């Protein structure tokens, strides 16, 4: 492919420039073949630590390792050409100190070829976000419902139902913005609070169970495709692939049992 025909990846500054403009489209992906499809439509793809639950049957995201994130991150980068690839930093790889976070974030970026990392936490992670961004690592922040902290906050609870708690979330959003995050995920947050934060800060907000007023939206791909038996309230199901896959497997099994597969068209003469 000539240099003129090469597809250029969307960059972090291009995502930042979308603040208040055309909505940013994003989905998760964990493997090359789905990433190649999503790449045609998404501005950025998140290799989320939700892969622990979606791909590996874990009960939460806490068991996801750095090596697992890197393995899936490599696959997604290989399968894509256009979208910015953001890789989650898993639990236990960044909380201890900014220096620890830098070592692990640098390893993620070097080994996967991704364009940015994401980490959870608001004001408490501002120092770490600043440390990373000052050293050349773009960071996407994540506040509201933070799955890695589910044991502390008492489960997967919607944030902001008590309006007295709003200032804490607003402080978190402002702190990560001032620390240098280029965008911020607002998860599981009541709609008016998410809309308010979106207006208050100068970086794009990415909603998941938040508000249509956010600068962009993200969903877990398998949720919106109907591959999971249960999905959160905020998910709109755009496909029904779970039953379709089961029907295909059932038909295959019946064909094998009845010796209808392989048929004349599937064997070599």
C-alpha cells in the first residue's frame, strides 16, 4: 500500500477536538475479527477489562491480569486500521504509585501498539494521571460507577441518585481534567448529573449508562449484540446473536448426527 493510500489512525488530539461537536462513537472489542468490523464505524475502541467477564467467565473484572489485557490489546490493534485503541489498566496495576502506573502503562503501549490507556478513579487518581501524561502516556479517565471499586461502593450501583453526592462527582471530573486526561468515561450516573458534568469540563465525556448529552457513547459489544443472557438497563440491544448462534450450533449437531454433514458440496472428489 502506498503512503498516500494508508489509513491514518484517529489520534488523541482529534478525540479532544470533538468536544461539543459530532458525537464520538465507541464500542469495546477484545479480538481481531470483531475489532475489524467495529473499526469501520468507531472513533475509538476500548479493550476493556470487562473481557474478564465477557470472554473468560470471571465473576468480576478484579481477576484480569496485565498479561491478559496486553494479549487482547495486541489482537485488537492487529485487526484495526482507523480507530484509536484504548486499553484498560486492570485492577492492581496503577493504584500503588504513579511510578508503578507508568511502568505498567508504558508496557501496555509498547507491547500492544495502542494509543492510550484508561484507568478508574477521580480526584484520588489525579496525581497519577498527571504523572503519566507528563511522560507521554495519554490517559482516559473513568468516574461514576467504577467496577474495579465495586466492593467498596457496595456493588454495581447507579451513582448520583442522592443529589447531595453530586459535588463529589463534579470534583472528580474537574480533577482528572486538570490533571491532563484527554477524555472521561461517565458510567452508571444519573442523567442530569452526567449532562451537568459534560457542560462543566473541557474534555469529551463518554457515556455508558449516563446521558445522551455526553460527547460520545460506549457499550460493551457483546451486550448490544445480544450475546449475554443479562444486560444492564442502559443497554440497547441492536442484535440478537445469542439465539442465532445457538440455532446454528443446534442445526450443525443435528446434521452431524444424521450424517447430512458433510454433504456432497463439502467433500473432495
